């Protein structure tokens, strides 16, 4: 005689198995992200990952050139050196 398992139990086991598989597959990448202090977001039962360096949240458009990296004469912006982005220091009021 076969014992029947409720559908929700089967789905729970499938979810747990895919989560474990994701942990195994992404172990090296997750460890690297952890060493660098990156944020790891897990999707689809852990089978998909997104890695993000939280320092990107500190980047802002350069207030001097409006984010285009150029000065009025067409050269590189002196403040952002042509990148169009500057690091925002939340401790400074005048930080761009």
C-alpha cells in the first residue's frame, strides 16, 4: 500500500530542495559577495541571485555639470573629472 502525501507537502519539499540547490550552486559567489560586503538578493527559491555593492547608493549626479561630465567649453568637468557622478557624503551638508 502506498502512502499518499498531501500536495502542499510535496511542494514544500520541492521548494526546500531547490533552495538547497541554489545554496550549493551559488556558494562561492555568495562567499565572495560576503567578503566584499555586497548585498545578496535571492529570487525564485534561491535559484537566481542579484549582487549589489551598497556603495552605489552613494553615487549622485554631479551638481556642477548636471551629470553629463562636461563643462560649458566641452571639456571634462573639474568636479567629477568627466564621470558625471560624484560620491555623496551624507555627513556633509554641501556634498553633491
